[in-house]
C-alpha cells in the first residue's frame, strides 16, 4: 500500500484554494454527473449532501488526466462512499443509474427550467413546482404574479440561457468602458467572473469599477446607468445601494454572508449583433432581430477594497467558498469581498493586490486562470 502511494506522485490538497485548477477539465463526464447530484440535493434542501458532491467534483477538475478506473480515486481527497460509487458506475458501465433517474425526473427538469429564469431562485422555483406549474408557458398563461425582474427574465429567457461568448463580453466591455470614462476619467473597469479565469463563454458578464482616488467612485454608477439607459442599451436593470459599514470587528457570520455590500447594477443589456443571423423558430419579425439580450453586472468598489472585490468576483464560486472556509478553519481569519480580518490579533489586514491576500492567508498565489475549481 505505502509503495503504491509513493509512485502516485504529489497528493492533491484538501481545499480547492490550495490547488491549481486550469482549463480544460479532463473529467467532464464525471464532474457533470457529480454536479447534477449536488444541484438535485440543493433543490431538495439537503445542504450536507450537496456539499459532499460539490467538493468531490472540483477535485476531478484539478487533475490534468482523465480518471478511467475507479481505483484512480484512491489517492484523491473529498471522495465519500456515495461519490465513489457514482464514479465507479460511470467508469464501469458508462453511466450512472442514479444520475439518469435525476435527469429524467419531472421535479429536477422543472426546477432547472424555472431557476434558469433571471430573478427566480431555488425556493421560488420549488414553490411554483408545488403549485403544479411545469413549463414557462404555464407561467405566462396562468398570469402568475411575477415581479419586474422575473418578468424580464421570462421575456428574454432564450437569449439569457444561451452562452455569452468572449467576443460578446469584449463588446460589452467597450460599451461599459466608454460610458464610465465619459463621467469619470481615470476609472478602472475590470472584466471579472469566468472570463477573468480564461473561460471562452459564460452565463453573464461581470465588471468591477473603481478609481485610484478613493471617494471619486461615489455617485458614478447612477450617471453611467442613466446614460446607458438613455442610449436604449438596457432592457432591464435594478440597482443596489452601497450598504457597507467599516467594521471594527468582523464575525464569522460576515464570511458566510454570500452577498456583498457594494453599490451594484444588475442588468440585461441589449447588444447589437449587426452581421449575425439570430436563429429563431418563431415569427418573421424575430428572424430579422439584430440584437441579443445579455446579463451584465456592474459593481462599484472603493479602491481600498478593490483587491478583495476582485478576489471575490473572479470566482469560481467553489474556489471562493473554499477560500473563506480555509481562512476561518485554518487561519482564524474572516474573508469576504470587502476585507480580511484576523480574529487572533483583532486587526483588519489591508491589501494592495490579490497576491497580498493570498500571502496574508499563507497560501501560494493562484492565478485567476488556475481558479476554475
Ligand atoms: N458573486 C458574488 N456576489 C454575487 C454574485 C456573484 O460574490 N451577488 C461572485 C461569485 C462568483 C463570481 O462573483 O465567484 C462570479 O459570479 P457568476 O455567477 O457570474 O459566476 P462565473 O462568472 O464564475 O460563471 P459564468 O461564467 O457562468 O458567469
Ligand atoms: Mg459570470
């Protein structure tokens, strides 16, 4: 046994933030299967079960080879009996009975469609399912009371559920950059999220906006959004005010708070697609449509919080979750998208870059392109 582990090479660390997870994913069939089970457990409010699958899948994402035999798992962390069984089924039989059952279940399929609507979370999706609703047409027909955001989400469902390409993200970046610099020269506009990690497509486009002179960013977003709106570039938007209060002390709760407190705008952009034929099966008017609806998030951060915001918005979601878990459990520190707090010394730890934050945490620096956990 000990001889075998010696020839297996370096061991994979337990926390995703200690691993380098580059693209591509050599085990997509397996990670897809585990992620379906994680999502299904989340739909069912089984948090523990969901986390177990959600931690196993990224381990397979991090290794630069395809697992072809169940025994390959022996040297890997985070694999409980259930996840192992799924991998065994797939490597031996080509598919997993349990995953297939989930994929074909009416509940999973319905919740997947409903939670794919912008503004509809898992709870709402489940409530609608319990009420007997099954399709988007049911939502439209029943004149279900939808809020303004869900209304827009339903209206642009097809566009918003087709991947955003890197090229489209770059086009949006030009538009946003132009609008921001019009009102605040010297501002810094950064494309974050999956594109910052090197992905070629994503479900939305995420931007951080800041200015090297702290305070200059205040009042900017409303001007930018009003201008974009006046140009007919926004199909929908809602804004959130800055609600961050500099803490003298941070509690562990602050690291579990998934939402940040930055001033933000959550929007649907109208992107011109002049030379492209939009595929559509419906009306003739729709066939000559020369625009596409895209989800765009604009987040404004004071310069001193920018490194934390950048680290928080670059993702992946699992990488973020693991950074915060590592900080609390291994370092007694509390990390969120605004700050890092050392609970042993009772001090906030300032940072000028993402590198500084990794250093405070005693972690090797991981490039954005290696955070695809
Ligand atoms: N995030 C956050 N607060 C929010 C929304 C997101 O801190 N209210 C974080 C979580 C992710 C990152 O920002 O780590 C980007 O969120 P996305 O949901 O856009 O995820 P990705 O960009 O990684 O995926 P995709 O390419 O599908 O957009
Ligand atoms: Mg994104």
